[in-house]
């Protein structure tokens, strides 16, 4: 599926209750993008990342991550996207699945405040490009607006 069609489909999903919508979005992303092996959304509560909806072959044990810890925590701390081409070469990586080779984490922001993030693992090395980054930033912006309106 191309990024523009995906954005349009996700916009259509943003009419449901927040929990339902977030689950639909992660399901859609994981199903429609072959390299997206595991997709999750973390929300920030009490200075911790809390795993919300996710989709993939199995659950992660990392359901709560302190801000600043791991790749997810780094993105939440800096507010910048983290793209890791080889998770095994990054000391910050919190190992979730033996099959994971690369990861992208895109913060979800309201104004300048980080409220959550989209976390995607891939079983393919160097799976994420600038196009993924731009696409997922647009999805994060849509989700931010939707979360704000709930």
C-alpha cells in the first residue's frame, strides 16, 4: 500500500473512541506494510511510557519504559524520531524479540509536549527510510489531534 492511500484510510478511522481508534491504526499499519513486523503505541503517564494498543506476532515484556531508557525512552526524552538500522549494534535497544533487526520510534506531540509515540519493529535490517519517517510523523500528528479531541 502506498503512503497516501494509507493516510486517507487512517483519517477515516479517526472517528471512533480513542482506544478503538488506536488499535485500528496499529492493526492497519502492521497488516499493510510488509516490513512493519510489530507496531505499538505508547502513551506517557506519570513520566513513563505505557504500552497501549499493539499488533504483532507476540506481546512485548516492555509494557512500561522510563523516559530516557531504551530507544523508545530516548525518543520520548528528545522529542525526535529514532531510526535504528541495526538494533543489535545500538546499546540502547531493549530486546523485545529475537527476530527484530531494525526499529523506528516517532513521538506523538501536542504542541511541544510529547504525549506518546509510535514504535515499529522490523525483522528486516535497515527497513526504515525517510519516507517512513515522514509518513509516520503525519500519522502521529493525526493521532495527536484525535487524542486531544477525546
